[in-house]
């Protein structure tokens, strides 16, 4: 089950576009941070075990088919840990996770991130 912005206690108001944008940005950053956090942990694990069998395809499938891994959408619970952070702290964490990612796979030019929660976030 996907969670919406309203489920998090936020209410979008048509007459307040800037406030709506700020809420959506915080929500999107939290979703991004959940992906970057788990990706960093997976890469750390595979690096420490000298394993090279974790592929971008596996990462993409893990993001899109999370219910095949767990009976609930674990991205929601992970992202909820990042929702209440100050936006500057969120930005710093994004930068930190990207630097870690680059240190693990310096030749990787792109980072496949799939955020399917955004569909229900705008309903």
C-alpha cells in the first residue's frame, strides 16, 4: 500500500502553491533518501564481502517489486525516518549518500532511482 502526503498529516491547499511545493519537496527528498540509504548499505555489504553480484538491474527490481521481498512496502517505513528532518539536513544527507555511492562505484555514470510513490502522492 502506498502512502500519500495526506496520510503523513499534510494537507495540500489549492490556494497555497508555494506551501504545497515545499511539502512535496520534503516528501520527495524523504523518498530519495530512503533509496540512497538502502543502496549505500547494500554497496557497503557487498564491498565488505568482496561480492560483485549486485547489479543495477537487481537494484531497480528491488525498488519496483518491494512486495516480492516483504509483505509491506518497506520504502514507506524507511522514508518516514527522513520526513521530519530539516530540509538542509535532507540536502546534506543526499550529498553524503551520493559521495558514498561514487566511492563504491566510481565508474557508474547514472544512479537508477525509481520512485513509484509519487503516483499516489499526487492523487
